[in-house]
C-alpha cells in the first residue's frame, strides 16, 4: 500500500489543504492519506491553536475520499516532531510505502528538523508548492519529490484577519457556531484602545448575564464583537451596506457601525444566533423593543472599565441591585450627553423617552 502523511495545524483547514490532499492522492496513487493535526508545532510553539476537538471536527467535515484523521500527535501532546510521527507510521505500516507531504515553505528550514536524515531515509518526502520560490538545494539533499501543483493563495492566517473566502461553507458555519478565532480577529483588526474596550465590555456583559440568569458565553461573545467595525470610515460602512443590497440612505451615521457589524457577523462570520445579531444591531441606537441580551450589551458597553462620567460608579453598583433601574439611568445619561453634543433625531428621542418612562 501507499500511505500519505499530511501534517499541519489545520487551524482551520481550508480549500488549499483539500486541494493538496486530492492532488497527492491522485499523483502519488495513494491508497490512504492521513491528516495528522499537530498538538504544537516546534517552529510555532508560542502560537495558540483552536482546541484540537474543533480542528479535528472541521477536518472531518471536508476530508476527501481515501483519507482519514490520525490523532497520534494530538494524543501524545507536547511539541510535535516529525521524526516521532514518521516512526509511528513506519511501525504501523512496516511493509508499505510512506510519503511525507510538506509545503515548500518548509524547505528553507528542512535541514534544521530533528533527525531529518533519518526521516528522508525512512519515507519519501513530497513537496507541494506554496510559492514560486523553491529551495532546490534541500530538495536535492533530501531526495524530495516536487509536486507540480497549482499554487494556491489559501492560508489559515487570513481567517484570523476575518477573511473567509478560502473556507468551505461547512467550515465557516462551524467557526461561527462555536465563536472560533474571534479573539484573533479582534486583535488583528482593531487598535489597542478599541481592543481593550471590547474586552472590558465582554467581561462585564458576562457578569451581567450570570446575574440575570442568561448565557454568559453568548453575552461575552456579544460584548467582545459589538464594535468590530467601529473604526471603518463612513465611506466603507456605506459601501459595505450597498454591497450587501441595503439602501445606505436609510441609515444615519450613528447607526452605521452597529448595522455593519451585525451584518458582518450574520453574513460573513456566520453567527447562527439571531439574538446576538439583534443585540449588536441596536447597541448604539437602542430600540422600542429590547430583549435581555440587547440590554446586557448596551449596559456593558456604557458601564465597562475605562468609561468615565459623573455618577457612573453608583450606576455600576445599582446594575447588580436593580438592572432595569440602572438601565433607565444610563439611558437618561446618554440622552443628555447626546443633546449636549449634537442634534438628536425625533426617532431617537422617542426611544430614549420610552425607556425613561417605562421604569
């Protein structure tokens, strides 16, 4: 039999991975290809990965025919060295041909790998092209096979910047359902000040949720992402609305970031919880109907650590004694703040007055 070993973090798996898997199965005439997700890469030991259960599930959802998943590196834990994996497969398939499938981006450091000489003698190293730059010296030195594959642009890193174009639909749906990579996206798309505010909002939202008997994880996530698009320019907000078939003229400036953020979460990140989308969509403007999560996000945004305005500490304390009364006090403050700062629409005044009179 011909056995392929395809290792990597697969964090997450994307179309490029599957393309290489299919190409390897076809060109090398493999009987079986094993995806081997790492527990920790020796060259990326400081990186944090999604939980292995999540990474494995995402592989399971898209793996092609003639492929399986090996949990060898996951189960042994620690830093994953290729020599250990190769030895495991050699012992498991002593009479079979084994091919180790690597990206060309590994070639420059291949001579630094632990026991690379033994690896190259034990298995056939197969290199797939990641770019036009190929280290031919190491290919020759370690007797590698170079695949003539199409160079793909896919990268797991781009997901952590909020770019999901190279993911399969089922992978993206899994990510949105389980709130994966959201901290990476926050870190990579916001400045330090906004990043800190979002984290403070998330923390307070989770506290409010526990106090009110609501799901703390959902509240935390909602607080974390509520301002993801806030730093977009007015032009980008409006272009985004147009690109998504919305009439941008119907949205005043103060509603833009709550609208684009909720839209991005629903259509691009694939959050499948309408309460989250709803809470983000009204966290600045409020609405005449406000559910528990809507109020939690609004309150956490306005009362979290870092906010400073007269009387805020008393209202922070009140929120854990009488949440609705504290909500009223915050609305009163926001109304007065906006009246002092700029003109306020009749619609907005009606919303403020409704909630002020309600409690």
